[in-house]
C-alpha cells in the first residue's frame, strides 16, 4: 500500500523474470486491483478511465495488446502496435 513506485517496479520485474505465479496490487484511491503474472500477463480489475487511458498509451509505446470489456459488456481486443 505505502511502497514507493521503485519498490513496486522491482517486485513486478522479479515476478516477470522469475515467472512467479502472480503479484496483486490494490490501488486504494480507485479500488483498482492489478495482478501481474509470471508470463507478463497483467489484469486490471475496475480500472479508472485515467488508468485505462495510460494503459492504452503504454501498450501502444511497447507494441503490446490490450483486451478489455466495454461498458455494454462486449469484449474488445486492441492491437496497439500502430
């Protein structure tokens, strides 16, 4: 909860590199739960619009994919390589 971003970055890097099962991070202000899996699978539960926008930007910058659910419940897979 009260760890510095640098510490969280080190934990996330360790989980990805050593392929631990997962790491869960709760963002108190937005009640968003972030899980990071060892195969670099990241899941955001109840992300704010701001967090979703930042995630889209990150995906685009890094050539990743983003799968998310629209407010109507439909699922969308976005290729962010453009």
